[in-house]
């Protein structure tokens, strides 16, 4: 059973790596800024999946905090990027 889990996690890591590479291309060459924002979100989700796969491979629960931290930072970054794309600024200042 352990051999099957190791094989499947290795295959999943390869697929996620290919996905991240293609998403990096979309971030660099994306036709519009919202396309780039979606690609950055997808990269963050793939990083969360990669951390989960690493946790499965090394049989630990200590990476759960890392996965949650990536999720929180991804959410904050998405909100900031959406506000920047909508208004042109992230922090509104009344001068």
C-alpha cells in the first residue's frame, strides 16, 4: 500500500510542477491583468497542494500550518490585487 501512495504522490507532484510552469508562463505573457491575477491565485492553490503532497510523502502533520498560512496569504493577496485592479491603489488616502 505504501508503494502505491508513493507512486501516486510522485505522479501528482510532477503534474503540479507542470501546472505551475504553465501558470508562470500565463503570469508573464497574460493578455490582461485579470488573467495574471487568476494565474497567481492558481499558483498559490498549486503550492498548497504541493505542500499537502509533501506532508503525505513524509507522513507528518506539521505542514498543515504551512498550508493554512499559504491559504491566508493567498486570500489577502487576492483581495489586494483585486482592489488594485479596480481602483488603481491598494490603500485609500484622503489628502
